């Protein structure tokens, strides 16, 4: 453990991280948001899921520094009279959860398929890559609209809210796996020509072992970089779907559905219901993206400045 | 002594779009237990293909088109894949040219060694690590226990080649195929590595096939030599004799091309021309366009590999069999 820590602090990644202010700031931002999101029940002033906190009389209270604002609601309330800050923190938790799990699903599918098609090649490769092309030619919005329409018809709009989280994870996960598959396949094609793979074959290892233990770890840096970008993308996709009313219901809003619910009130002057979740979404996605950029630069041997 | 490895009339073809290419055209040789054989030739002569075909690991589109490879009496080219895997890395191992590339950069040396052991034996991590330390010590790596936890990039080129040799030794193989093991290393380390090979072969009665273009290395290390040219063996015999009195014009040319002490200040000898590519191998003796002694018959008829003066010497040249 101590050894590994020392190895990490001696690494080039850590060295370049310490010298990159943007990376440090975005990492700090991401960390704060992440911690806030997962400590939501302890941090946020109110529980937005508790029906007792819905108070129509207090609806559309402006933020505390504006006329009519109260100390009670720092960032004002939404159309249901829930504290906006609490709702945002809970919403961010949902957004991040969906983002991370959707990326895990994508990564799982993409890595398995990419490894297999890159390593074995031939007909299997053509089959999977054509499948990826087909998948990419469907807009994920179209797929989501289609599936959610079928689901809502099948189990009812009310119960749809209960399965909204896994639904979003699966839709976003399925829509984006070709990104992973292509990246992994490309690195596998480059790696499998190297002599250590030949040596592994000579040593009598089976294909499974060569694929998973020898080639995959050597493809990790592009996968890592892609993952950060994909988390940001997945959070945005989730927001987009929820904004269109295909995602999280208003009772358990994510950032996207919050933006959507506030949208109806934006011209009546209640801009904060849309603006604050919007800003939070931008900051979250930006922090993740900047981290991804940093990782890409730090892990790319061609840009090695050390 | 029973033959450890027997290669008989081995033909390896590459199925390309333009048709079949013959990379190995009927080569035969044999190796006894604990014997060391050098395969020499220019680049593209088919040395490495010969090495890979022994463990039936020729990369596509190459395949064994004819002939037999018998290892301890078992025919390698017809063995099912599972049994073949039991031989690879276990009874026959290979050492490659570039030690910088042959180790997996993201796994520690220890992991790679333990893994190689566990691929062929049921053995606990701790026992495997003990064997690994033992083998590292055998190839003269100082403080092997500490070295096990290091990654390949923490070693120098010579050290890495030692580690690769240690990995090759892990399962106590009967035969090591070394494909230009010292080409990427500098001369002093080259000598050390070759001495190590000889030492290990003597200790463990291990066969060695040394694939190289360096006659000097072969001369110092091996007992038998096979000179290859354009996918064929043109001369074969005990190393001492072949090097001191080469019979085939190609071997003569190779040896004359070595720097010699008494020629100080003059140009080195060379064989005119280059080796034909596999697509354009000349008819008859494939060496005749470059041969100074070529006669009319050489361009018509392919010479067979026949015994020379001594029984163990085999030469493929018309001039010697008239």
C-alpha cells in the first residue's frame, strides 16, 4: 500500500498534475461536487423527496439576495415550492449516478466487443464493427423515445418513474458502446503486433489470457481518457433526455428535468429554477471534460514532456 | 542418443493474394538432447520461419505445406491445439531478438514469471516465486527477490534479455529456440549472454537452436551449423569443420566476408548482389546468379543436399558432386 502510494507520487501523472493548475482546479471542483452529491442527505437543507417539503404557497420564491427571497431558501424554490439548492444536490446525485453507470455499461460492452474483434479479426471483427456502425446511425434520442414510449404504454406513466434510472442507464449505455469498441479495437490492433504478445503465445498462454491480461492493460490509457469524456457526455445525454421529458420524473428530478421544469417559468420571471441547475450542469461537465483533457495530455507518450 | 528434434523436408508456404510463396523449401535437420545448432543466413533466408514452424506458430497466411517436425518422436504439425500449448513455453521455449519489446511493459517481472509457471504447472504463487528467484539467480541477476517486483522498464537491455532467458528456463525446457538473441545488444553483453546460453545448455542438457546472421557467434556457441539461403539449407555439418573449410560457395563467401586480421586496411570481401526475394527465386540453384563458380548446369537443375567428403557434412552444390 505504502509502496504503491510512493510509486504514484513518483509517477509522471502526479508530476504533471501538480504543474497543471487547470487540472487541479477542475479536479477539486469535481471532487467537491461528487462529495456533495453523495452526501446529499446530510448536506442539503431539505429532503426534496419528502412530500412534506412540497409547499405550493412557497413556490417560485426567489433566491435570498433578491426581493422577496428568504433566509430559508438560499437559492429560492422551484415550482413545487421545494428548496432549489436541495433539489439540485439530489438531482446532481442522480445525474452522476446515471452518468457513471451508463459509462460502466458502455465500457463493459465496448471493451469486450473491441477486444474480441481486434484480437480475432476476420468475420467476427467485420460483424461487430458493422453492428457498431448500425448502432451509431441510430440517434440515441430516437432509441430512447421509442423505448420509453413502449415502456410507458406497457407499464404506465406512474410506474415508469420508478424504473427511470435503470432505463436511462441502459439507453445511454447501449447508445454509446461503439465509441469504446472502436477505441479498444484500434489499440488492440496496434498492441497485438508487438513482440510481447508473440512471446506470450510462445509461452503457451491461451487467447483469453493474452487478451485480458496482456493486451487489455496496455490499452488502458485511451480507455481512461475516453471514460472521462464519456461520463461528461452521459451526464449531458441524461440531461437532454430528462429535459425532453423522457427521463427522470419531476418527483425525483435530475439536473435535466429541473432545467426542464423551470423552463415553463422562465418568462414569468422565475429564471433561477432553470439557471442554477443549468450552471451546475455546465460546471460539472466542464470539470470532467477538462480532467479528460489533462489525462489525454498526460497519458499520451507522444506529448511526453518529461 | 535419441534425437530430440527432427525436421524432415519441411515446406512452409505463405498463401498470398498473388499465389503461393514458398518460404521454406524442404529443409531437414536434427538435434540431439543437449546439442546446440546454429541456423545462419542472410535476412529473409527463412531462419525465423524455420524457428517458428518448429512450435507450429507461423503467423497467417503462412502454413506448413509439407514435411514433418518430430519433437521427442511426436509430430508437432498434427498435434491438437491444447497439446501444442502444453509444449510451447514448457518443453520448447523461444527467446526473441529485441528484449525491449518481448516483456509486457505493464506487468512486473515477477507476475510474468509466475504466470508462465502457472500456465503449465499447478503451483502456488509462493512456490512459483521461489522458482522464479532461483532462475533469475541462474542467469546471474543480482538480488533477484527485489527484482521480481520491478517493471521491465527498470532494467537495462542486457538484464532484460537475461530475464527473458530466465522466463524461457522456468519450466525446464528440453529445447530453446533463440531467434537472434543478441542482435539488439552491444558486443560485450552479447558475449555474456552467449556464454550464459552455453553454460545453461551444459548444465541442464538442453538443446539450443541459435538463429542468427552472425557467424562469429555461431562459431563460439554451437556444435552444429546449418547455412540457409533462400529457404533452403545449402550446407550443414559440425560448426568447426564448416567454418574452417566451407564447401558451398555461399558459405565460403560468408566466411570470407568476416573481417580478418591479416587484411588490415583493405576493403572487406563481399558477396556480390543481394538475396533474391521469395517472389523471384531463380531457377536451378537459387544462389547461381551470385556465385563466382556457377556453370551452365547451375541455372537448370536444383542441386540436392548430399554428403560431402565427411559423412556428417552435407552440401548442396553441383560443383562438389560431379
